[in-house]
């Protein structure tokens, strides 16, 4: 209780704050200076001395002639020309001070005096020229002046607090989730995923082996207040090689005042019988200092499909992030640290031995292994850890330029455990540690109708593949260095008209050391092209050392203007060049879930794509629509597909290899909204996409099928703070898919038979109904509380999802009821 | 002043980054594939005879395409794709067959995995699928076979009994973590296939 009253007090303090912005209207002479007032001392010591200095918050310069007034006894003094003041004969205990100055907002501060002290006080100068800066610094910066940025509302974000970033983003049209099971999910934007989608957190791109389909971004989206997305490589400041899109996670800058606030969300889920708790707190001070802490804990057990338990699909997650900074408006620095740790169970039945096992798994309607519900996570599983530490500094000058410098370090450790023999079962089959250092500095200029931003970046990345896993390395050891620069310009001659242009150039050097098996080496005739790079031969393997250099230039240009008064139009063209991933060039290993052997292609060149995105947005009375068609053309577009069968003692395995193709991807996203009344709103968002190889018209794999979501939102007039929503999502069957089916010869019941291994045919169309009930926020003591009840898959429909890699083994999750309690502190 | 303030730490950081990144320039250790099963041997001896014939089933990528086995010692009984290893047996006889499992990735340190499989008998099962053409041919657990804690024979040591002349295909599987230890076809066992050896039996 005492804690709550403490918060109450802080809130009161906040309310007390004077809102006078034009302080020069307060005449200096109006303040009367009372002489030593008689003090009521009930045996208190009243000989304490309070000394202080009044400083400008922005540049630490001393402020003279500030009036410091003790509110309890009307004692007051002015600060001298060095900003110093002395208040004598103060009694011990709490005293309240009011500090005011011409051109400044008054500040109120409470002090607990028990001895003579010296203290610094910061005043915020509201000089005319600064006013604009303050407003600008406080608002979230536009990601692009011409490309549309889609952001998640607080409600949308909080609802998905326990379900991962990809699933939260799926609420935006054109975004799909590519998953491996129910937890491992990554965002797919306009049919692209992995390295083609950049996830930027706190100004740096996350580096966590994002190439893999079964590698979810190792990030806790709850540590960020703003989640925005651009469908296209629209933020050259952060990345130039992500033609799919960019997801930007950021935090608001805390206000310069004395306060403590935060938010906690507790969610309980029926499916998986687990919970998720997120809490974040920000403490800010008048001096501009602030401290932010956030933590998340998640425990989930096995999920259930409508007809069976999905054994070994639990998750544990523990995350924490800490930020300390000093915001002086004109300058700002901050240091942050975060730790992300996750253990994810992978459907037990998806771990198979060879193609014959796969045939059997596909034939069965339900998984081969179904055990009673459990919170235990056994092999196969993934254990991921991601550490981030960074420090950044920014400084504005009076001519509206801003300099930023930033260093960040990321360490990602990924361990994948397979079902193995004996003691090996406790040893990971994959153990990769990826260290990434980013150094970034930029300078921004801003004028009323144009702005420029230019910077340089350096990235050094070191991948270490632990050789003691007792398996072949899936990814070799490498050091990647990238040095580059970018420049962006935007011009807004009038309020509605914007033009943008930018480029980003990166020089990348990959220093790779990889072991090739002699067998593979000979089969592929690598001797001619790679023979010169062999540095060692051991155990019928060749160690090859190569330096691969890629120079990539990405260019953007766009325009945004109204066609009519209500119809907004934008056109953006993104040209991107992406160096092939290390995985695309050098991966080498067995994927148990699809019983495939994957090989990289060491001769790949940079992939280039051109993407054109149009956007029309219009409001006609109560009706709003937004339609966004796009067209992407890719050269050297890298895809992976089966190229043959390899026979090993385990049996037969299809071999998947990377290959560059010329590809076309096109589609459109549609968002409709009809506000029937204050209480009822109808919404629809749909997206259609197709992708194929240009030459052969062969469809690309994993292109999302036509999806449409209808939603009704309504509230009742007599129920305050209540919102209800019903949503119906229809996912059609994907009819355009590459046929990678093959035949396997199996001995069954005494006969050798040829069986078709159907790994390509997409599952049937399905429909899901969801319902959400939101109450609140209601006042609770000095806090606010809101409550949500969310039903997913209300009809408990059994379905399989084309974009789930484990769709051959089991159905998706059945009904889930989630209760969420949210408290704003 | 700006330069003084911010260039220095950037340089320091740069150096730190470079030093950090370059500190590990040693060659990576070759991975040792501990789990791999690369060689399975069937030792077949006729009951009452001291002569033993060895049949090797070697692994590592027998591609469908023709290839030159440059680092594999070719033996007569190797399991080449397309032409299965042929095991010749006499009619109306009994044979003792022992299975041996090895990892010979490192030729200087060939690991015998057989004892490990025997130790983990509860987690493993060997199953021979005999095609219908091989009429009158049977494989049973030998008297010295390993039996798991539930009394199910592992089939690592087997007795092969022949009757009349016949020939046909046999597939031997080592199944890891089977869902059932008994069955008449591979799918009855569940689990994951650790190896699959394919051979032709000729009874003459």
C-alpha cells in the first residue's frame, strides 16, 4: 500500500506542475520577497543551510536572477550571476521549493533536509528557437516522407505482448507469418522474409542468423513503445538490403520532468496453459536524466490442436532491458543493455530420420508421438540468447543540425538440439555464436521545407561455429566487415507535397573458412574454381579460406502528393542490392524436420531487386480506403529448391540447393474502413500476392495465399470504456506453388512400392473467427487498469497453414482463450 | 569542442572493435561427426561352419549419379546404388548373422558403435523388412541376441533360415526411439531411422 501511495504522491507532483509557457508575462517585481519569516520549530533543528546552483538544462550554463522560494515559510532568494544561491536557517524535514525565472517554466521540487546540502537545479529555457526543437524531439520521427509507415496501436501491440513480434505485425495487411511450429515465427512482408526483412531496434539492425526459416527474431517487442513498418527498403539510414521491408522498434524519449511511470501486462493463455508477464518502468528527473527498466517472463506448456496435444511445443522466455540516459533536449546520450533468452520446444514428431519416415508422417492424419500435456521442453528444441549493449550520443547545434554517434554490440548464441543418441542428446547439434559490432554516425540538417541526412557506418561481424557439437557445421566460421555510407534528402515545397531521394552504399568483405567434404568437393567439381583457396586437408575434408567482396548500392526515390483534396497518392521506387547470406553461400547440413540436406552455393552474386509501390488513400465521408499495389522484379534472386536425392546410410534425402533466378513478385494490399456511427466500425484488410520465376513462370515457394480479414468493432452507449470486436479471417488455398514432390521407394508390408512424397501441395483454405472484449481503462487507486478477454479460433477449427514448415506433421493450434490485465502505473 | 569531445571515443571504440574482431584468426577445428554411422557390417556364418563372410554397407552420400569412390576402399560387397549388395546363401540352411555398426569418419580412429546401441537397447530397434518374393526365408532373433528391459529382442544377432531356392530384397533398419518395439512393417515401429541398409538375398 505504501508503494501505491508513493506513486500517488508522484502523480500529484506531476499535476502540480505549472503549465505557464510564456513566463515573461509574469512580472519580476510582482514577486515579493519576504524577510526572514518566523519559523515554527517544534523542537526541530532550524540551522540547516541549503546551497544550490541553478543551471540551464540544455547547456549547463548558470542562470542568474532565478527566484528560489521556500513554499512552507515564504523565504526566498535570487541566484547570483554564477547561478548560486544560499538559503540559511532551514528546518530539518521536508521542504518545498519553487524555482522561477524569466523565460522559464517554474519548477517545483521537494527536498528532504536533514543536514546542510548543496544541490544543482536545472531549468528549462523556453527560448523561442528552442520551442520548435522541443516539440520535434518529443515526437516520433517520420521514417520516410514519401513511403507509408504502418504502426501498431497500443491495443494491437499489447494484445500480442506474449505472442512474438511476427504475430503482432501480422495485423498489418501485406504482412504474413512464416513459422516453424507455433512459436517460431518471423515476419514476411510482401512475400519476402529473413535477410530481406530488416528488423531495426534502437537504431541498429538485429543480427541473429535471420537467414533461417526456423530462426525467429530474438527480440522482445515489449521493450519498445513504437513498432512501425515500411513495406520496402524505405529506411536507408538503417538498411539498404531489405527489399521486403523494414520493421522499426523505438522508444519515446522520456519527458524532462520528475516522474515515475510504467505499464505492466499479465496475460494468461488457456491453450498451452501458460502465462506471460511484462513490466516496464521509467523514472525521469528534472535534470533530464532518466532510467528505464523492462522485463518479461513467459512460461508456456504444450499447445493443443483441436484433436490432440502438440507434444513438446512449450516455450520459456526471460528478457530484461535497461536504459540510462540524459536528455538535455539539445544534447542527449544514452546507454542501454538488454538480454533475451528463450527456449522453444519443437514438435516431437517432426524429428524424423529419413524420407521414408517423412512419407509415413505425411500419410498419418495426426502426429506419430502424442504425449500427455507437459510444461517440459525436451529435444528437439532451440535455445537462443541475445545480448545487446550500446551507447549513443546526439547533439544539436543552433542552426538546426544534429549529430549522432552510436556504438552497439550484439551477441547472439543459438543452440539447436536434436533427438540424438545417448549422451549426445544433451549436446546441441548447432551451436553458433554471432558477435556484431556496429559503429554509426550521422548528421542531419533540417530547414522548413527540406531535410538532409547523411552518415557513415561500420559493421564487424564474427561468427563462431562450435566444432564440439559432433555434427558438421551448418554455417562456417566467418568474419564479415562492412563499411558504408548513406545519404537521404527530402523536400516538401508545400505542406502536402513531398519528394524523397536517398542512396546507401556498402562495401562488404566476407572472410570465410569452411570445411568441404571431399565427396561433395569432387561431386561438384569445386577443384577448378576453389582449388586455389584450399589451406588444409584433414579427415577427408578440405579447409577453404576465401575472401568474398561485395559492393552494393541501394537507391530510393519517392513522391507523395494529393491527387484531389481527399485522395492522397504516393509512389516509391526502391532499388536494392543485397549480398548473398553466408548461409546461402555456405550452408551444409541436414534439416531434420523436412529430412532435407541443404547446400549453399559459393558462386552466388549480389541479388538486385527493384520494387515499385503505389499507394492511394482516400476518405469519403464515413468510408476510408487505402489500396497499395506493388511490383517487384528481382535479378539473381536467391531461392532454395530441391535438386536431387542423396543416398546416405540413413536412407534417402532430397538435396536442396540455392540458385539465383529472375523473379517477379507482385500484389496489392487493401485496407477498408467504414465508420457507421460513433459506436460501430467495419474494417477489412486483404492482401493478394503472386511470385514466379520470370523465365519459366514457375511459382515461387512460400508465397502467402489470398488473405482477407473482416472486423466489426463496437461499443455500447451505456457501457463506458468497453470495446468489442469480432474478426473473421479467411485464408484461401495457395494454388500457385512449385511442385517439388518426388517419389520414394519404400518397403511396406513385404512389397517395395514407390510413393509420392507430397511436400509441395498447400493445405486447404480455412476460416478463423476471433473475438475480443476490452474493458477499461478504469481508475484503480492512482493507477489505471484495463482488462481484455480474447478468443482465438473460436470454433476450434482444425487447419494447416501453408506458411508453417511443420504443416506436414500436425494441425495448427486450436481454440485459445486469453485473459489480459493491464495496469498503467 | 565538438571534435574534441566525440572523435576520441569513436576512435577508441573503432580500435576496440577491430582488436576484438581480429583476435580470433586461427583456423577452425574440423568438426568430428560423433553421431554419424558410416559403416554397417553383417557377418554371416553358416551354422556348423567356421567360415564367416563380411558384407559392408558404407555410407556417406551414395549419389544417384555415378561417382568415383576415391577415398573409400572399394570392397566386393559394397553397397552400390542401383546394384544392391548380394548375399548368397545355401538352401535349407541356417545362418548366424551379427550386425556391427561403426563410425569411420576418422580412418585412424574407427569407432565401434555396436556396444553403444546394445547398451541403449531400450531406445533402439533393428528391424529387417523381407519382401514377399523371398518366400521361405525368415529372420529370427538369435539365442545370443540382446533383449531390452521389456523382453523385446533387439535383432542385433539373428538367425537366418532358408528353405527352397529364392531371391529377393531385404531392408535392415536401425530405428531410434521407436514408438513400438514390435511390428511387421517399418511404419509399425515409428521413431526415426538411424540407418537403412538394402540388400539382395540369393538362396541357391
